[in-house]
């Protein structure tokens, strides 16, 4: 995996709470959920072309593994 950059994100607490709930529903960390949503939005708006033909929906899921 290529190196990753870190940055500070200031976010409304209500937005963060909703994002946490969504990430939990999708079994992702909040960070992985933000990255997933950004990739999907960039792709939908023609701002990002995924490498190796992998789209945002097929990108590897990061975060916690499912509890089966």
C-alpha cells in the first residue's frame, strides 16, 4: 500500500456523529468511511480515475473485520 498523508479535519459534531453511525453500520472506521465517501464522490464527479480499474465500490474495505 502506498504511504498515506495525515491531516486535521475540523467537523461539526453532529456531522461526525452521523458519520460514526454510518461507519459502524458499514463495519468501517470513521477514517475509512471518510476516504470511501471522498473516493466515491470524486469518481462520480469525474475528478478521480481509480488505478487498475477498481472503482470506489470495489476498493478494498478498511477498518474492523466483520463479527460473524
